[in-house]
C-alpha cells in the first residue's frame, strides 16, 4: 500500500477505522438521497391522481382550495429537488470525515 503523505501513514496506523467513518457518512447521505427520491415519487403520484379532480376552475372556496393545494404540492416538489441538488458529493463528505478524524487525533496528541 503506497502512502502519498506522512499524514496518511499516521492515519493508517493511529486511526484504523477512518475509512469506516467516511463510508458511514457517505452511506447516510445515500439514505437521505433515497428518502428524497421516494418523497418525490409519492408527490408525483399524488399530483397524478389529484390534478384531474381538483376544482381549480370553480368559483368560491373550492377554487381557492384547488389552487392552494397545487401551490403547496409544487413547493414540496421544489424543496425536494433543491435538497437533492445541494446534497454533498462523496469526495467532499469523505474529505470532511477524514479532516474530523485528523482533528481528533491531533487533540489526543496534545492531551
């Protein structure tokens, strides 16, 4: 196994589970992404069923209800899409997990 830096060698021997930590963090992001995709799928199914039945063109309270329901459903879709777009990438998540482990090691050394 080739080490690029001395810090990598130190991390390999001092913190043997660093790769497990980064994998766990990455796995949590994958679970969140799957949950967001599932909620998008459910919202899509609700829209597919409800849009033909909503009384959007009627006057009065029924029309306002239909418009409000559509606006809230579209806001839910937008929120889920934004959350998916701003999920951290795997390299960034792994890098942050490694940095946190390095900080823990450094704190242990100073104590």
